[in-house]
């Protein structure tokens, strides 16, 4: 099985979540500076952690972000090359989304863009205690594809290969521990084939 993060890997949602982050923070009386990039160094990359780092009521912030996401009429689109890439990846191995976003939001997005048929399962942040624990619970998983340090850390803790994508929310310096770095979605196919070809312990 190949596990993929959602935001920043499949979905180009950084601007969407940045806008909601600023709204949810403002509702608790905090106005974020325009030049601030709240997700760039965040680890783990979760709204709960962001709320805590900002000095907010983290649980309230997390719940508000989830609620706001479901109120929006328009979100964002998949990264342009990802639909074709996902189709090819799904022919190589079963796919699973492993995200910190809520499951209902991820499923809604995938369905809206005709991508839901590529995935065997969708595990949002409401369905797992943490990505490392989720990966350890899937003995068939061989690869984690993510755009954040916390994705790479989770894969390492679970004993899996990892790919850090460079079109996502965090830059190369945050992804240094990845086994592979992908500059374009098409490179994921090469890395997936390599991981799947390795003997399982």
C-alpha cells in the first residue's frame, strides 16, 4: 500500500487553509501579520498544533478550522499532474490517504474531483491518533508520500520509505530526512516502483 498526505500533495489547498487560519485566529482575537506563513515550519503539521503555537485555545481553533472548511462553496483544485499520477499509482498498489484534515472534508474533495475511486481508504485526522501510529497499524504499507517534516518523521518511526514532495507546504530544508525528494508528480511513479520492489522484512 502507498499512503499519501492530502493537503500539499494531492490538493493545492495552502491558500485555502491560510485564509481560514487567519479567520479562525481573528475570532479568538489574534490578527496574523500578512507576511506570516503559519504552516512553513509547523511540526507536526496539524491545526491543533498551530493553535497551540499561536497561543490560542488549540482545541477550539482546531474545531473551528474543521467547521469553516465545510462551509466553503469553493476550495481549490488538485495539483495539475496529480489526477493522472494517482491513476497510475493505483495500478501499482492500493492507495490510502493519510491526512490531518477531517475525513469528511477529504472524501468530499476527492469525490468532487473524481479521484475517490483511486483510494482504498481515507484516514483523516479524526480517524487516527497520529500518522506514525496509523502507518504502524497498516502492515501492508510500504511508502509514505508527504509534504511536511511530520510526514517524513512518521514514515521513519513506522519503518517505511518516504517521499517528500517539493510542491507542497514545506520546503526542502524541512524534508531532509526523506528517502526521496520529488520535484514533479511524475517522479512519484519511479520512487513508488523502487519502494515496492524492495524485499519486505
